[in-house]
C-alpha cells in the first residue's frame, strides 16, 4: 500500500470489536478481534491496537466506526456519536466518537454497523449497480441499513427494522422473546441470543434439520417482504451469523415470495427473488469495509 492513504476501521458489535488498518480499495493489512467487555476495557484495547498498528505501518488519515446502536447520529446534537438505549449492559451513553477522536487525534466518522455495511455493499459488493440497496444483519442483534445511490440518507435518527413486530410463527409457541423493550419483536425472536433462549442451541450448533431454521427463514422472508413494500430495494443483502446455514438464503427467498403473494409485478419468478435477495459480496466483512469508506468520506468532506 505504498503511497496510498491508510485508514482505521472499527466494526463494533455486541459480541466483538473487529479493528483494521488499511482501506476499502486495497483491503486490510492488519486486523484484530477484541471481545466486547466493559466499555473502558474494550476501548482501551482498541486504542492500543491502533497505536501499535500505526507504529508498524504508518499513521492513519482518519477513522471510521461502524457500531451497534442505537446511536445519536444528529450532527447538531451534543450527544452526536453516543450509544443511546442499547440493551447491551454498560454501554448506554458511551460517546464512541469523542473517545476515539481524543484517543487517536484523527478525523472520525461514525454510523450504525448496518448502515456502514449497506454502504459497503452498495459501492463495492453485492449491490453494485443497484440504486437502492438494503443490508440486513442477523446475529447478536438484528438491523437493517439502506443506501440510496451509494449514500446513507440520515433523518432525525436511524431506522430500527430489527424491532419490527412481525407475525409470530406458530411453532414459537408461548416463547415471550428476549427484547427488553418489545419482547417478541423480530430481534426478540430471531437474533442469536433469542435462538439460544428458545431452543437451547446456537446458530452454529443447531442441526440442519432443526425446525428453528424454518422459523428463521419465515422471519427473514417477512423482513424481506416488508423491505420490498416500504423501500423497494434493488438488492437485499442478508448477512450476519445466522447465515451459516447454506440453504437458509434460498428458503428466505421462498418465504418472501409467499408473504408477498404475487403482489409485486417485478417479483413473479424464483429467478427474480434470486436476483433480489443475495449474500454479501465484499472482499472482507461488510461492516469493516463500510467503516473504511466512512473514514475516507470523513477525510474528503473535511
């Protein structure tokens, strides 16, 4: 990467932080995984990584943060860049933007992890060539980001599609869901911790023929149908830990088709759903690539 600007990237999740130094175009030259503990301990390890990595590879020009949320993303707010009402214990009111800017002394940009991933997939991944690209992550939490013409459009906040109330699958029985705010919203029923609570298994250990997978596909199909009916995306990229099951993607397409019921003219065939609902296409994790793009945009925009 001689002669090219170096950027820092943080994909901040409820389970782990992935930090990298490099760029979206050339990829990472060094990354590290840091388990998400307390805010002070985790951000201390993150800062140490960048200090040590820049000593090896050279200074970074800017830092991008793709973080779990909810986040205050209003630039006029005194809490801009702060994690707000997250269910993650000990992380409410943590000002990620200010803490990392002070620690590293470079321009810092922040957005939600799913917005950053949508940005990455729109510019450099499976959404390339489409005007409207939605990225949904299903893992420790569930979230959706939407990029329009390769840009994330912010309003007074950011979307929280992971907390939609969808139709419960009958096989979920009386499982109350785990969301501390809504109980059986999408995240409360279909996130990784919800699967563990409902079935006593993780995504990685569930047998391929376990009924939980068909329930999961139904919820994913509902989510995709909602996105089609609300933002009409050219691509819906499904990522996150749940997608470890190879056949789940196609089953989600089948369920989305069933929920839409033939209503959308452009989506009448299996081939149309195969083109619409796709896996990630970035060379690295979408959130990390998106964080590099956020850093580059922060530098360019001053």
